[in-house]
């Protein structure tokens, strides 16, 4: 881990956040940072098991054997500030233009996606991350909603936000839009096609290619030679429509057939929305292939945040 995250960087982060160890401890703050990071890698292991994995390579060095309560106190003493600061320092796109897997026609590919994580069913958690409430009683584990912006190709995290799952995924995604600019192309799945979100993405200067929900039935305004067509996404609010607010988009439609292991065939219509309006410069086939790269947001290890 020290090869990836330099100890001097960790010390600088601790200094910046005012929690650097003032006296020699059995568990110095720098060590606790690496311990907390290791907890994310071994999320199903106990504190002491993670500590054993973290120190397994130090066979020739005397190593402390702290109990679980000591590790818990050290984690509380560290707090969340240093981890947040360390993430802000390390997060961000890393690909250069020689890495074609991260670019499309000079535009950096990024993808946004969300997931939910189970949190402990304890009073220290449920006051903020509430459980689901049925007609009679609360049930299940409290859930944390996590939404991340990821660089495609490298799977580097650009940023991530999280909070209670009673807040919708789009609300969290809007908090990530400050990282977009005119050099980027955003990929997203269905349910990110709301007018307000598309307008906010376009205002950053970024381009987008995202899947549309099935309930959207766009009107064909102008067919294009590659089979796509131009249309507009309108706001739901009547006053906004009357003022002429709209997002001009191009629609790419494709029928996809999936053959399962037992021979079952399933065919469905996929509809993509994009503000790359020039069919000659950005053919429909290219955009359909790009859509596949969005899955990298789901395979970048988002569950490690747990």
C-alpha cells in the first residue's frame, strides 16, 4: 500500500488536517490511515484479522498486537477528516491522450453510476441512515446511497458522494457535475435522462451519451442518414416549456438480442440520447460501442467504499 500511497503524502495530509501524532504511540496516526484503507480491501474481516493481513510481511520486525478495542479507539481518534483529504488529493482523471481507451475523438470518457451499501443496524448509524419503514414497522438494514464519477479506461475515481438512500440518485449525481468540463464525454445509464440533469451537464460544456428510460417517447424532428434522428428534451413544468427551454439531442435506437446459456433469447429496444448532433463526425455505431464502456463504472470497485 505504501508503494501506491506514499507515507510522506499521508504525513502531509495528517499535518494539513491537524491530527498528526504529537507523541509516539503504539498506533501512530500514519499507521491508522493505512489500517482504515485496509479495512476497505478486507471488508468481511475483523479488525484484528485486517491488522494481521496488514502486518503479515513484517516477519523480521517486532510488530504490536493491538486488541480490537484499541484499533477502534485509534480509528475514532483519527476521524474522517484525513481520509476525506487524502481522497481529494488522489482522486481525479489520470489518463493521458496516449491511452486511447480513455478517450473518444479527443474527449475524455467519464461515467456516472450509483449503488447502495448496507450499514450496521445500530443507533449510532440509524439516526442519519434510516431503515425502510413499512406500514407497521421499520425493516432491513439502513442503506447508504453512493454515486461516483469514474474515468473510463483507467477506472480512476474522479469523485464520489454518499448519504441516506431516501435522497434520489440524481440529486447526488448533480453534486459531481462541477468536475465536468468541455474536454469530457459523460456516459450514464437510464434514469439520468431527466431534463434538469441533461441541462446541467450541457451547461458544464461536457458532451453526454446516455441511455433513455423506456417511458420516454421522443418525437422525430429530423431523420439522419445513419438511422439516428434529432429531437428535443423538454421540461415537465409548463411554465418552463412556455419559455422555450429545451435540450437539443440526437437519438440513436438499436434492437439488442441477448442469448442466455439455456438458449433463451431476449430482445429489447435501447434508446440513447446524446448532444453529439453531427452524425458524420459521430456515427451511431460509435456511440453504441461507447455505451458499453459505461459498465466500467460498475466494475471499478465501488463496494470498497463500504
